[in-house]
C-alpha cells in the first residue's frame, strides 16, 4: 500500500544547472520518505530540464513540468503550488539544499499544532523551547514590536499548509522579492505560526539569484523598499490587523523613521535618483500616516 504524501516539495527552476543536482539529492536524502517533489522548469535555456528528468527517471517521487512560457519567479512558485498534492508545501529553491532531517522536523513541529498554517525554521526568539507556537497577535507583536524579524524569512525556511496558501491566493506576482514577507503576514493574521529549530537548510548566495539582483541594484532596492512599505500601510496596518490601535500607530511611525534613515543614507552616499524617489514617497507617506490617505503603489501588489 502506497504511503500518503505528507509534504509537496516544490522546486522552481530557471537556469540552475550548476546547482540543481545537489538540490534534488539533498531532498532525496531526507529521513522523511512521505513526500513528492514537484519540479517546475520556467523555460530554462541550459541543461536544468535534462538534469531534472534524469532524477525523475530514477525516483518516482519526482515529477517534472515545464511551463509553456517563462512566468517569472513568484508566478512560477504559484504554479508549482497548484500542482501539489500534499497537505503541506515545502519550497526548496533549485540553488539551495536542506539537511536530511529538515522535512521530518518541520512536519513534526506542524503536527503538534493542528491550527497552525505556517512553520518557520528561525533562530529567534532566542532561549525559547522549540517548537514554539504563536497566535496571530503574538506573531505580529514579536515581529514588529519585538523586532524579531522572522516574517522576513525566505520560502526556503518555511513549511506552509496547502489550504491556507491557496485560501489567501498564494504569492502576489508583482511583489518581486518582498512577496515572502507579504504572504507570511497574510497567513499570520489568520492562523497561528510555529517557530521551529534553525539550521535545517543551506541558503546559497550568488550574483544570479533574485535576492542579490535586487540588493545589488540600488534603484530596484529603493523601489522594492517603498512598495513593501506602501503595502504594509495600505493592506495590513488597518482594523483587520492583529495588533491593537496604539501598536499599529507605533509600527506606522517606525516605518516612517526607517524611511527617514534611508534618506540620510542616500544623501551620505550621493545616490541622488534614489534620494529623490524616496523623498517624494516619504513626503506623501508622512502626510498619509496622519490623514489616513496611504500612497498607492505604481504597480498594484
């Protein structure tokens, strides 16, 4: 009798022939065996698809799909989730790896808290027994007020309940590398969050990854920061937010101070185009903070 699938491991691929074999092998080495691997190639122009098919030929748990056209990072992540059959989703980017016990430990943490919809492998809060379950109120308060920062984690650190992911609509396609934080906030204002032990994954950093492309591109980094702040103000820090009114106001003010600090940084480094962009946005944002008129993103997110 075939064992039920507990976790759908989602591997989205675009031109990752240098790393893909190592990624897939780390998944197959897992101590948990009740998983499927959904590989979705986004029209790679290198040997990524061939490598994926070779692994699939050796292990029936691996399914390989190729998109008819290039979708881009987050639309491809959503596409992979559409193909998943398991009750939990585990993203493992095609240039990253997981430790053999990753799936087992994250699923064990999730199973202890049936109401939770998101598990994060994260080092903070420190000195607390793991797994640690937080209500929506506690998770938001620890992230924003306590400045723990776990809701800025990337997909590699997450285990997501499939029905919750689909209920909130998955990643927002236009969000670029801030889509992770937006999705975690969306999930965590409706369901509890579980923090489990860190060091279950290996995140590879290189110049071709989306994170580095945004980080290295000063202009993209500026636009990304402003848009994320806009979305927080527009969609999350309202009456539906788990935080109380005074806490929401404190977070809004902290976001404004962050913008002012960024302005000072741009000025000190003579990054004038970025400075002008953030000056205009910050002026509108400061006004909106006290009038309730939140500036709208140039691209809907």
